[in-house]
C-alpha cells in the first residue's frame, strides 16, 4: 500500500505531467480558451477512461486504490517515458504488468564504442542474455558463441552447443548457476514474448535446462572465478566483473579480468 507521502508525490507527479501536455500532443481538439497550460483533468480522465472525480482524487493524493491496468492507461495517456512510467508504478506501490513498457531501447553507441577500448574480454548482454556488443578478446575467448554468425544468445550457447561443454570448466555447476541467475533477472519481464519464446525453446530442446528451470532456484548474478579450456589458448582463469548500465539497467556489461596463476 502506498503511504501518505507516496500518494502526495504521485498526485504531484501526475499533475506536473498533465501540465506539460497540450491537446494537440494527444490528438484532442483545443477545446476553447484555457486559464492554465496543459490538459484539463477532465481530458486526462477521458483519455484514461476514468471518471473525472476519481482522477481528481489521484492528483489530490487521496487514498484510492489504483490497479496496475489503470496505471498503464494513465502512463499511456500522459505519454510517460520508460523511466517516468517506472517511477509512476513505484509511487503507486504496484508492479507494471505491461510487457510493451519494457521493450528494449537501442544500445547507446557510446557504450558500444567503449568495448574495443577494454583490454580484457568484455561483452554486453540484453535482457534475454543475447550479446549485443563485444570486443575482439571476448570473441576469441568464446569460441562457438561470439565468433559465430546469427543470434548470439548465451543460454542457447551454454545448453545447445557442444562447444560450451568443452570450453567451460565445471559446466554442470556453471549451468546450474546461470539458470538460477537468469530466472532471478527475468522475473520482472516474463510477459515479454521474446523471453517467453526463449524459455519455451530451451525447455523443448535441452533436458538439462528443463530440469534446472523446474527447480525454481533463484540466485543473484555474481562475479568470481571463471575457468575455461580454450581450444587454442589452453587453460584460462579469469575473475568476472559485471555492471548494469545506469541508463538501461537491463543491459549488462561483463568483463573477464585475467587472474594470477597459482
């Protein structure tokens, strides 16, 4: 339940967003002379399918119950950005149910330009754990994944490519952790068709993935030691470090720092 402070903040936020819109920006006629800039409360209520009184109560910070579908309509009516929409749901104390709200944005070119400047193997994963950028050291290390044409999904590589079992030391343990980490990260976006399709494919094509997925284990994505048996470079040991982009938290930048030999 939203607190009094949250309800007041929600009302103030919605009011500011209403004030910045014009009838033309939402496809409505001007509607005569206006005493203040922005849309009228009645107009936002009409766009959302709310009663004007109920919408007014939201802006006034009253203790009204706002369902997630109602918040979806409000976010669309106010033309909220993804960050603004997430803030709206956070203030309301609700979880956003709409998969369209979470469609991935283009990867910032500045981020892609940084990858070649990183000396260690580095790659960027999207919400489906598909590589959307990497540098030459990562391409050399991940033979059978990043050096192959087509969709470079990490889960497909680990569970559907024999190369992964040869490359990744202690494959069973790494596979177990990967599935638990993936489940934890994708839980907020399971309505996304791309995620649902990926999971369905892996359940169908990999008995190992299916067994691990049905365990319902959940783990935070962690760093730590990663070891590989590379077909050209032999045994390799790294320390994995992963960062989420501040502007797009669903994008993960992973770097593998060479670990000192024992």
